[in-house]
C-alpha cells in the first residue's frame, strides 16, 4: 500500500471514530475531543506558514516568488519545531517531512522553469530526506528525461509507480520526454 493510500486510510479511520465516539462517550468528552481536534487542525494550518503562499504564487505562475516563499517555509520548519511537527497536517499526504516537501516543491518550480539540473539536485535532496516520497521520484523522472538520461528517467519512474504514482499526465509527460530525446 502506498504512503498516500495509507494516510488516506488513517484519515478515514479517524473520521469513522468521530462518527462512533459520540455514541459511546458522554457529551462532555465528545466536546473536549472535538475542541482538541479543531485546535490541532487550526495549528496545522498555521504551521504550514509560507507554504500556502508559495502554492498560491505557483498557481499564478510566479515561479521566483514561489521559490522564495518555499525557501522561507523550509527555514521556518527547520528552525521552529512546532511547525515541523504540525505542518504535515495541512500540506498533504505524500510526505510527513516538511523539509522534503519544501525541497521537492522547489524542484517542481525549477522543472516548470526548465532549469532541469537544479530541479534534479533539489529532488535528489527531497528523496534523500524521505525515500518514500512518490511525487519527488516522479518529478526526478521528468527531470532526468528532460536532461536526456533515459535510463535514469526509467528507473525513477519505476520507483514512483512502485510508490503509488498513478497519473495519466505523468505517463504522458514521460512519453513526451522520452520521444523528444529519442529524436535527438
């Protein structure tokens, strides 16, 4: 089972508990648990800090500003332990290491800019921090294909698929990268 699928299963298990708990526990305990749950959720949202701003800038294709926000997010989670522990609650299910997330997202920004060698280095750093980070492996495959290293691209793509990447857009991008390099 991929990490993402496992994390989603854990979330659904937690939701199921939230449905069952009110029938089993007294109302006061339910309110306390609900308050704790909301508090942790809000703290997770606040902990993601500059990452949310980076995502917004990426949607606007403001790549350098997004990269700067990601560097600031990486610094935040490296310095502030509470952010490092709580940020994964609001940043996604692919990794629980916010520094790996920052590196991989920086790599994605560099991929969008066509700065493939820089992207590869950032993505390599991300998988060094979290070897099970499927999206970082997928982007490493795209960077390697763009750089013309088709064997490395194939290996990275296999690793990404083994970790649960199932995306038609990923497969199409891999096919385009391989076809473009094969023509050269």
